[in-house]
């Protein structure tokens, strides 16, 4: 019978009559509950947008990588003066690849100086040309769409071959023309196109050309110089990557005779550590968001509990009459709980819909913002939070309901 009472028209009439007689109080209480869910949705979406923005910044590079730049010494070491330039060579590449544990994929970079003119027939313009080792594609997340990337034979034989980006191909070749097997000229030296690639880094990354580092060293007077070293460390943790970083620093310091503590002589960007640190910050932000959201929701629940206590107090005589006429304690409790759950569920649902609606409007009409990318919210998480809110609303209404159930009909009928 109690289960069927939920659908009783008389019970729903009493609920709506109570709401109608206390419009302002009910509205403010419902607003506080809806606001709690609304703010939770917005804060969660904002946190996801910030996290997505950082992930977007890392999309072009392997997050399990270390990047190394040579600099100038700033500390004296074994009689050597400060201000000496540190210059990487092929020997350093071999040393790290063969002796440092944990190194997975490694590449060097040789920077071609000056304005490089790339041409084919009557078409010519400037493109960024990167001279590197075959493993470079794993560091930059280069996706080969046609042909192949550079390989060890290209490197060993110093072949004049090139892998070109999608934008380079569109500029130098006709739409129906296959670039593979054709020659392009880079600063008066011809290179055979062996592959096409795309890159998640966007248009700028797709306006690049890759050639073997050994070829560039020979063709452009680089001898055995390398300007930058980069390598991945597999699934190494942040602590393990820091240990690898220390080994590399000590090894290069020994090779080039500088103090291992000299940070200006060698600059290392540890993406593993950086990515973990950033994720830790966003985990803390997410925890803070849940704390603020939960606090706002709790405030709404307290409001529901208070309004139900006041409602019970105002209806003491009515409850006494009902009990005198035979209403059971369970019926009284059910009435109060149903009112509490209804108020909380409606307000929570409205807050959830308003929050999701605002996010959808932002995604559709707001201009793209670099620090706030795709601020979506997991609908399952929000739904679970709303369900918890409704359950909390039931618990909030239980105390007033039990109080109403214990009302003595005689005392209630004397109440003024």
C-alpha cells in the first residue's frame, strides 16, 4: 500500500499545495540545490577543458621523451674556463644509444641555417627542413601516409632523399600528381621524395621536410655536428626518467669535460616529469572542484532539510488530525520523504540540464580558446552526482519525517 501511495493523487495534491503556499521559500531552496549541481557541472567542464588544452599542447611530441640542448659552460671545471660552447657530435648520439639504459628511440637534429629555398619546376618557396635520424618520427608523432620514412640505409649511404609534409606536397605538386619518386630541390641540391606524412601538430608541422642527418652534415658543411638530441624512455616512470636524465648528464659531462651540475652547459627537458607534474596539478584541481561542488550541494541539502523541518512545524495540527483519523507513522514518513525527494530531484535535474546546456552553447558558439579546449563533462559522472543528490535529499527529509511521525495527536490538536 505504501508503494502505491507514491502515485496517490491526494498525496501529490498535498505536495503541490504546500509548494504553492510557500512559493518563495520553496524557490530559494530549489535554487540552492540546482545551483550546486550547475556549478559542479561547470567546474568539471572547465577542469576538463584545461586538461584537454595541456594534452593538446603535448599532442605533437612524445610525452615519454627527453630533449637535450647544448649550451655554454658557466662553471669552471678541471682548469677549463667558463663560456666554452658545448657541441654535440655523432659520437654523443652513439654513446647515449649504446650505453644509457632505458633509452628506447633516439634521434639527433642538425639545423640547416639560413633561408632554405625549396623548389620544383617553377614553384619555389621556403620550408623548414629537418635533418634527423630514422627514429625522429616516434619523437614527433609523424604519421607516414604514403611511401616510407627515413631508414638506416638512407643514413648510412647519405642518400639524398626526403619525406615531405602534406602542405609541402600540395604546394609543389598538382592535385592529381603522385609526389613519390619525383625530385625536389633544396638549396640547389636535389632530393628524391620517398614519403608523405601528416602530423597532429597542425599546419605548421605539415610544412616541414625531413632528410637524413648524415646527408645534411655532408651537404651543408656540418661535419659530424649535432645540434640537439632527443630520445624516448618507453614506459619509464617520472623517477626512472630522472635517473636516466642523470646518467645522460654525467655521460655528456665526462665526454665534453664540464661540471655535471652546470645547468647552462646542458639543458634537458624531461617531458615525462613535466607531464606528470601537470597531471598532478589537474588532479588537485579536480579534487578541489569536487570539494567546492560537494560543499555547494551540501548547502542545498541543508536547505532542503530546513525547509522540511519548517514545513513539519507549520503542519503540526494537520499531521495530528491525520494521525487521529488513523494515518500510520509510515504514511506520515512517506509523505514528507516524497515531498523532499521530489523537490531535490526536480531542482537537481534542472541544475544539471542548465549546466550541460550552457556547455553546449559554449562549444557551439564560443570562439576557440587555447587554454580551454573542448570543455566537456562526463554525463555519467554528472548523472551519478545528481542521483547521490536525490538520495541525500531523501536522507535530509528523513529527520523531519521521523519527527512528524512521532507527533502526539492530542498535543498536535492543541497546537496553535
